[in-house]
C-alpha cells in the first residue's frame, strides 16, 4: 500500500517538477538572477521525528491484523486510492475477471489442500512402439541425444519430468500414451 501511495505521489510530482525547471529557464533567459540555495541534507538514521508521528507509528505497530485491514480500507477511501494501479488494472483485466470465479470454484470443491506439483512417470512401454516413445522423450526433455533418450526409456520405470502443473502433466501423459507408453502421474 505504501508503495502504491509513493508511486502515485511521484506521478503527481513529475509535472510539478517540470514547471519548476521550465520557470528556471525562463528566469535565466529574462536576465533575472537565479540564486541556488544550500543543498538539502542527506537522510540519516538520527532523523528527528515529531511526537505526533511517533505516537502514530506506535499505534499502528500495535494494531491487530483486522484493524490493519480496516485502516487500509479507510485510508484508500479517504485518499481516493484505487484498489489496483491503473496500469495494472488494464494489463491484467482478463485475468482479474477470471480469478474470482476460479477462486470461488476452488473453495466450493474442498477446503482440503490439493497437490500443486506433479511428476510424470514412465512405468512401461510397448516394445513395438519404442522408437516413437524415444522421439517423444527427446521432445519432452531438452538436451537429450538419441542414445541418451534410448537409455532413458529402457530404464523404465523412470520419472520423465518433475514439478509440473496438473495441466502440463496431463498434456505430457497424453502425448506419451499416444506414442505407446504406460504413464503414471504421481
């Protein structure tokens, strides 16, 4: 939330800084003296913070999670801060629209944690379709030459790929089974 506020503040200040820069150019062109002030001090750890800010920090640090959520909502409403940055809302609009429906469907099915990664395992294969399986293994595992793919298939049962999503695992299983392999998703 703080990052969003800082980003919005920076967007607001950019046009203002252009005005100041252009006014400096005009004053020099008009022959008006332009006096530069002393440099601003660098931020340091021993910065003096007002008692009002210190008390706010203490109060916020002692809030419960629900209170922080309420504070977040109230500040967004008071400062007219949208829930998402405008750029992100336009870039991810299709995904954002599909996400609530998918989330509601997942919650409706079960509250039991589901497996997120899967392993595709080659358990057996038809000897008459060995060549087709070797070709598909070479496509599935990058960097294997023909000899390595042949040895890989002959060492069945063996894990073809690990840490795949459910869709990827099902797709790979379909390809290898079509070639004549017996595949198991673990």
